[in-house]
C-alpha cells in the first residue's frame, strides 16, 4: 500500500450559474477533512448547506453523486403585492401627467404640506371631531342645532384657512409652494368650506386606517370634487390643467378616454375633413354642403392599405353624402383607388367605424338615413329639427341633368328637392320639443356652434364659414 500523500489538495474550480444563466468560476477555500467520511468539505460550503460536516447532501453536491435529496436549494422571492387602491405610474398616459401632478399638488396644499419634507400629522384628533356627530346623545334636536351652528361658522373659518395657506406658500421657496400660491384665495376658501361643512376639522386623511373607511372615503370625495371645481373655474390654469377637457368630459362622459384611444384616427379624420372642406369651397358648393364637410364626426375613418381604399361602415350615414364625399370631394383618393385596386378586393370594409356610435353635431337632417333618424329619440331628433337639407334624393344627386342643385339657394332648393327629402324624415314638432323635460335640454353655451341655416347668398355664406372656422 503506497504511503498517504501529505500534500494539500489542489483547489478545483466550481462552476456556478448566475441568475442570468451565465456561468462563472471560483476557487474553493482550503478543504477540511471530515473526520467521519474522510471527504473534503470547504468551510463556505458548510455554511451554505447548513448541515453537519460530511452530510450526505454536502458530499453529493460536491462530488456530483446522487444522494437522498439532490434538489438544489432555492430562495423564494416574494413579489411585491400591488396596492389595489393605487395607480401604477405606467398606467398614467403621458398626456395626463400634468393633471396628475396638479391633483397631487392640490392635495398637499389641503394637507398643509408645502415642501417635500413635510409629513402628514396624526389624524386621531380630527377623527374624534368627526365622530362627534355620530355620538349617542340624549337631546337629538339640540345636538343637530349645535351641528348647524358650527356649519354656519365654516365660511369665515374657511376664508381664514385659505388666507393662511396662501401666505405660508408665499413665504416658502419650492415648486409645490409656488404652485399653491398661484391659486386664488377665494377658490381655496370655497374648497375649505366644503371640507368644514362636511363635519371635518380640516383635510387630514387617516393613512394608518383602512382606505374604505367612512372617514377616508369622505376625504376622497372632497378631494375629487374640490379639484373639479378649481379646474372648471380656471383656478388651476397656471398648473397647466385644461378646463376645456374637464367641461367636455362633464358634457359627454367618456369622451376623453375615447379621444385618447382613437387619437391617431381622430387626427387623420380631421385632416380628411379639412381637405374635403377646401375642395367643396373651391367648387363653390351650397352652404350646407360646406357645413357638413367641416364637421369631423360626419366623416368615416378612411385609410389606404394593401392597395385598397378602405372606408369603414358608419352606422346611420346616408349613402348620398358618403358617395358625394368619395367621388366628388376626394378626386385624388378616388384616382388612387382606381389605379391600385386589384380585382376581387373589397373597397368597403366590413368592420364598423370607430366613431359610429357618436352622433355628428349640427349636420343637415339628411346626413342620416330615414330609418336610422326615425328610430332616434325625440330629444336626439330635436337636435336636427332646424338643420334643413343639404342633398337631394339619390336619384337627383348624381344626375348630370340636375347638377344645378349644388349651387342653389335655400328657397329654390327646398321647392325643387328639399321638401321631398323631408317627407321621409320624422321631424319632431315644436309641441313635442316643448314637452321634453328641462333636464333633457342640453346646455350648449360652452360649445362653439356653427350656424347651419341656409341663405340665398351662397358666396357670402362661403366667406362666413371660412371666417368661423378660422376663429
């Protein structure tokens, strides 16, 4: 038997695989002999395996042999639980970043946190004050009178809070304080009046309590309502909040989300409307044709793809203006279609228009098919009661013998073509319109409307349309 070697074993490299799948080599520390099995085990491996010297798992992992449990040890990484009440930064569209920052600045101002180092104070005292109105009292009527008297003092107290907030913001130098100092005191006083009359001592949400608590939900409601009030009152114009978008969303709920979703299509359709209006103006067409051409909602979302001029179906649109737009106002697009369309390819797409559910405002009544128009409610049909007629019936619209309708005045056109068109459309009477509830009458004072009344002087009408669109 040869004598046992006294030389130290060489350090063999061990290959480890990192988290990215790449291998890297390292040398083991000087080996230590296990007194039981006689195998070499490094001190680092002892610490890593956590077992005694010479354990089966340690030996198997070092030599590559199969042991009782050869599964490698893995460290479980817990994923961060998302706060279902919050909004991820990735979920905020770029065009809403300024509004989000203005809302955050507004909340910090209500809390009195004018710098980045300010923290929200404890809400225990504020919660006790709020809970007083729900206490069990002997004389309930006296308790209610006391609460009413306190609410009457809210106006003067709110003005003091607003004045103090603006003065504190003016004394501090920083982006948050500078933005809050630009908000008028009168508007801030109105918001603080809302807070105090709701039974709160001030704006101090409970960050340690549940989000869905009555106390925190009241703060949430007041924050959103106050921000909407300031935005629609142009009090946050210096914070780059667009009040027109807020009023548009209030007038047509969901319109902002729809405009963001279809932003590209809206821009393309806007350009299409401008080109058609310019063509109609150069052709000297009737005023009502110009009016319909300048309304973006009256057009479909058209595009050229794979040599085909696609026009998505727009529900309710009369084929007469659609055909007139494509064949008379789009000569370039029509020429492109005839040159590049291959046999067997569809020209009209089967998919509906992205804007098919939106009723175009202030378009002539025969923009719609009679079947679609007559199925609308009285309120919807009343919007087009005075919009008159733009096109004759299809049998005359594209007949070369009746081309004179394109430049006729109102009286002559209605006698020859318009009255025949109105026979198919159920125009609501003035009595039906008067019977509508006042809540159903839309307030359009904030919207810019274009007069659709036809006149005799068509040349003067064209100049009037151009001036209104330019403004």
